[in-house]
C-alpha cells in the first residue's frame, strides 16, 4: 500500500472517510445513532455520509440509546445469516449509564454465552474527554470501564491517520469494538484542538492492527505512556523537557484491548523510568494497569525511580474552566512530573 500523500484530514474527516469506504466495500455496513444523519454527528464523525449513501445506510434514531444499541447488537448477531455490520454512535461516553445493560451484558457477552456459535461484528463509537467546559456529565473518558469487561475491544486513536486505519480495522473485525475519539482532537472549527491530530491520510483504505502501540518520540531518560489527546500534550512536554536535557520517550497505546504490553516493557527496560499520563480517573484505571504491568516484571525491568502516575483525581469534572484545567493533566503537569521522576532515586530493593 502506498501511504505517501500530501492530503491532510482532520480526525473527524478521517473517521467519516473510513466509514464511507467500508459502506461502499461491504453492503452489510450501516450506521445508526442520534444526529448522525443530516447533522453529520455532533462531533463530525459521520459528516457528509447521509447525502452520499442515503437513509438506508445512515440512520438517525430517536433519543433512546438502549433501543438503538440493542438494535445494532441484534443486527450483528445475525451476521452468520444476514451479514450485518452495524456502527452505532453513543453521542457521549458519559451516556453509557442509560444503556449499560446492552453494552455490558449483551454486546460484550453474547458470543461467549452462545458458546462461540455467533459472531458480533459491531462498532460502538463514542466521544470522550473534557477541556471545553461541558461539566461532569459530558467530559469523561471512562475507557478503563470498558477495558475492564472481557468481550469488548477498546480503540482510542490520537490522530487522523491512526483513526482511519483503526476504524477500518474495527468495522472489519468480527468482535464488538468500542471506538473512542476525543472531542479535543477531532479538528472541529468551533472547538480549540491540538493541530497535531490533523495528519496526512492516504485516500485508499488501509487497516492498523489492534494491539500495536506507536513510539511517538524516542528517548532514553524516561518513558511516558499515554493515549488519545494526552499524546499531544506529552509530545509538547517532551519538547520542553529536551530543552533542559531530559530525553523522554513517548508511547501512544492506540488500543487498550488488546494492550501492547511488550511495547511498554521494551521502552521501560531502556529508560528505567515510567510516567503514565492519562485523562481518565486515577483509581482503578489505565494508569494503574500500566504501573502493575511494570511491577509484575521487575525481574526484567530495572527501575531507576518509582513509577509515577498522572491522571484525573477522583472527583467529578468541574464546569468552571480554571477548575477543569486544574483537574485534567496539562503540559505543565507532565513536565513537572517528568522532572520529579528523573530526579528521584530507585525504589528501595529494586535492582540497581
């Protein structure tokens, strides 16, 4: 595949292009959700698709997440006979509470409950993240919740190139996939976003395999493991750290399920220091999982300092902009945590 192109797309446009190309390739693919038709999705993930593919393939639904996600599950379960591959959009991940049973007890478990005799090829895509003052019920990431439950693959891209390849892979996968995009990197004109998420994207379809992290920046002094919008903050932080002589390696996980554990361990073996930067909550989440991974492999990883975690404190996300900026990790907080980590000594009893 020729991946050379001068064409740049926003992440929203890249996701919409991936969906459109799969609709053209496979008559079994269709999309359903709130405001995904004429409006093009509240965050642009289905922009232009209704006009091109019509109401039979791009279906606006009533405001009933339980109903349309259940409908998508039913369509996917019939895959062996009918070959349907639905994509449902849950407008905000925070809304999962009203349809939790459909996601946790049906989408995640039906293949297992049927003894593997059915497939469930569906994508549930949803918007995550804060930073634009939408308060406690519209600003969470919550990917740790879904990664915690067996049966769901969890995909969290950080840029347009990855978003297109991962979405194409998600649609073609025979298992349920949660595809989670951060609003602050979709490239929407009405929302401030990190421009690094708008990247060169080939016109032809391509896939990116799940479970393969990306080394965003190579380094030798510490490893920063992160994902989604936090990748861009970590890149900026690494540039600032380099000015002070600290060489940080930045790892973009890209998917949580499956998780590229080997990439994390490989990097930490090289640097001897680990900082996990995460926009999800601190307790019982991704940052703890990555820290535990390293702790369980101390026989092969020589830490030069204790593992550090930088994540959202266990409080609802405030509406107030100063308070929201305070609780969500920022570039300055990543820089400060990295400097502290480099200055720290190895934990007592760790291999020297």
